[in-house]
């Protein structure tokens, strides 16, 4: 082959190769364009575009009187992109920025900020962290500063907003209001009304801009719908009172936990729920909603037994029952009273003194042949059902019947005294509240309204659960028995000189959750209402003691909590609303019985209220004799400073009030109406001296 032909052949081969290679490239490009194109274009777009969620703002939770109990507050993370800030602009305002950041953030000095900002600018830092979890008002201040107010594209301020759920009152009603935590268990009203509070999220499309920042594409936003607000039935003042009273007592005796419920009699509104559990360091925290957990109630359950007996007309409050010295046998077990020596008593006295034997004997006498009649009454008043309160986590109670395998010959007498039955403190509160409400049982509830921008979307009203839990006569007699507890029985030490109380103490030895009777753990309780003649509030207090505690009776650990709460509620609201002079008087049925006070105090009060009354000596004690809308008649009581007054014709509560006002320490003993005193009338007394009142 000639040289020319060889060259032409090689050129041909080269051209063919180039052509084939070009065709291969074109084919590959076409394949990429047609086959892989959509996918690659999608990936390219997604490198510069993204869908983002616009989070809704969770609704607030308020008390009945408008106090904010729980809210969502915005917090901000701030960064600076120095790459978009011009050098002359930075140089002009660096001193102002350093001064302002130091003043607003208060974490570094002006000099430190000046040096740090300068170094970051020189390094063209694109994501300098300025602040973390910054409050809204501080963020607004920084937004108005020179350079920062130019926005992200010119001023470099990069903002990330987050929402934080806060309870302004910290631990107050924490288990009731609840906690909302992202990706965590939600409790309380936050859980029950989650769908109402949370609203609906929106979304938007963001585009990556030069410098790596993401900006919302205008018109792509679907705005979020914020959640509704809740207006609760809670009263901040009453809640605060309940928590402090409960904490003072559980701390004093190092109790395992305590719970307290305050319910409005006529409506069933829950005005306060306090739950305090002892922590490892000895402090107390709202760690569990003990108000909803069924336990053996002990003697507060005797009211249910008494109601059944009254309703079935087996007994009256004045019938006699023999407590047999405080011991009686049923089957192979012996029932004992905590205080031995009781004999023949009226039913009212037996209840007031909390005789287990008397109550067990009555239940056994009238229901042993037909125990279903007794358990059916318990079902009628819904002791076997949940309360239905608008809180998640309530547990089902346990009320035995003769059909249960665990029913035995001793079940009836033990149930009659509050054992072998498990009900929540809230359910017990409901029963006592029904008695206070003349037999009408109200459903407890915590939310008055669901609200949007100050306009009610849904309103909740009082709901009757059982129109009449027992006959009118049964309720009347039960109220007499409950009042007797505080007049002469196990609750007599919490009598008030200003208002009447009805209620029942309870003490139960505990055997649950790994605790045995040998551990010596007790549950002391007091459940009652006030004022007894015209009930406004029902209060249930249940406290669990530490093992082998020296104080465990309900009258010792729980009843004082009731009195502390009732006193402050009465002083803050009921007393003022009933009459301006209630601070000087005790309401006794329809009459006003004056309490002796120093004449100087009475005169000052009369003058402040513009009441006309006779002047009395400042050293003399005075009693109101008659009160009208325009004036008040008073009469001096011959009790002078440093002399023991005569108590012989006084009611116990009035005598205690008078002696305490004299600075004496009072001890009460015995049962009855007649009062005798250890220091004779007219004898000299000194402040702090002890006097014993004996009732016969």
C-alpha cells in the first residue's frame, strides 16, 4: 500500500472513531435527558428548594378569673452571616453593635463583643452564633439595631424561631394543667384537650439563596391555624392556698404524698387540685395525680354506709348502737376501734367518734341476709364508676359484690368501715359534695369554656350525675351526723368561731403497691364542706404517711389542712360576701351568734363600716347583740385583761376563740355540751398559759 493510501486510511479510521464517539456522547446525553432527566431535575430543584412547616401556636390555658396558667412563648436563635455585610457599613456601626449586644444579652462585655465581631467579620464567618433561646422582647430590640435591621440579605441576621411551653406558676396545679413536651408524654388538660389546643400547622416552600440562606418564596405559604384557648374552673387564689396548706402538713410529718381537692358545691366546678409527692431529696413536687387513684378510703367511707342505712329506713340518727367496748367478732376476724372503751351510743355519736365496731354491726345486722341491697346502693351512687372528670389517666374503682370470688363472710362489715373497697379521693369528694348539695350529685369538671380571641367557641355548664343519691330524710340525717363530727367527735379540734363545718375524719392502714400492713403505712383523710348550714365548698384531703409515723390519724394530719384552706377561703370571699360583720360572728343555722372581741376592735370596725353602736371600754370584751343594715347594738362582756373568763354558758367554739384571743393555749377533752374549765373564772392568767376545757 502506498504511503498516500495509508495516510487516507488512517484519517478515515480516526474520523470514524471521532464520529462514533460523538454519537455515543449524543446518545448518552439523550438518554440522560429523556430517561434520567426528570429525576435529576427534581434533585437539582431540591438542592435549592425545600418544603418547610409553619407551626401553629398552641392555645393558652387560663384560670376562671383570667389569670394565665399556661402559654406558648416564642424563643429565637440568632446567627450573623458576615459575608453579606459591607466593610464600610461594619466599620461605621461596630462600636454601636458591641455596646448594644453587651447591654441586651448581658453575657459579655462591650470589649469582648467588639473583638469577637471584628475577628468574625475579617474571617467572613457565615454562621456566627449570636444568641440562643432569646426572649421575644430581646429579639425585637436586636432587630432594630443598625445593620441588623437591614434583614438577612444585607444585614446578615439569620433568625430561627422556636416555641416553648411555659407554666408561669411553675409547680402550681402542674398535674392538672399538664405538660406539653414535643415527642414526650403529654399529661393533664394539655392531654385531654390536645386536639383543641394544638391547632393546625401550615407549610411553605423555601429557596436556597447565595450564601446558603433559605428564604420563603412569596405566595407559597399556607398559614397555620392557631389553637383555641381553655378557660378553666380553677381559682389561682384557692389553688395557692390549697398547695401551701397541704405542703405545710406533709412536710411537717415527712409524708409520702398528699392530695387535696376543692369543689364548688352547687356546680361541681373544681376550684383547686393539689398533688404533692415526696422526692428523694425530701422536697415535694406535683409528681402524680393522686386525686384520681383509687385506694382503701377508711372511715370517710362510713358516710356511704350511713346513707344506705338511712335511705332503707333501717335506722335513724338517734337510734342506739352498742360499740361493745370497741371490739367485735365477725366470722374469723375481730373488728376493733382505734379508741377502746366505747359503749352504748346514738348512731350520730358512733359516727362522730368513728366507731368501726358500731358501723360494722349496723351493716351486718341489716344487710348480712341480703348484702346485694347494700352493694346495689353503692352502685346507685356510682362508686363502681369513674368520676368522668375531664382528665386522662383516671383509674377504675373497685367495689365488691357477693358475686365476686373474693367475697367472704367478713367482706360486708369491713366494707362498711372503708376496707375491701377502693375509690379515688375525687369520688369521695363527689359523695360528700352531693350531701352538701341536698342529695344532688354533680359531675366534677375543670374547663368552663373553649375560647378563640376572647369569644367562646364552646361553653361547659354544670351537669347533674345523680339527681338524688338518697332520700331527703336520709340526706338530712347524714348532714346532722357530719356536723356532729366537728362539734363533739374526731374533728372537734378544727371548729371555727366564724363558720360551721361538717365532715368526717378517716384513717386507713395501707396495703397496696408492694406495701403490706406490717410496714405501718397509713392514709389519713378528712372530707367535708362549709359553711355547714349553707355549703359553698367541699374539700377532700388525703395524706399517706411514711412507715411507722408517729402521726397518722386523719384528724391529726388531714383535718388541719381542711381548716387552713377553709379559713382563708372564708376570709377572702365567703365572709365578705355573706356580711361585712362575719369576721365577728359565727353563722349558726339561721341565727348570728356573736363572738366576744375586744371593745377597741369592735369600735374601729363599726367606725370603718359607718355603723352606729354604743361605745365600749377598750379593756372590755364586747358581743354584738343585734345587727341591721344601718346599725349594730353591742353589750359589754365582763371579761377584763389578765383575768380568766367564765365559760360555763358558752358554746365550745366561742370559748376557744375567746381563750385564744386572751393568749392562752387551749386543750379540749371529753364529749358533751356542758363546759368546765381548769382555771376558775376571775383567776389571774398570763399569756401562753395552758387551760383545759372538759366537755361533759
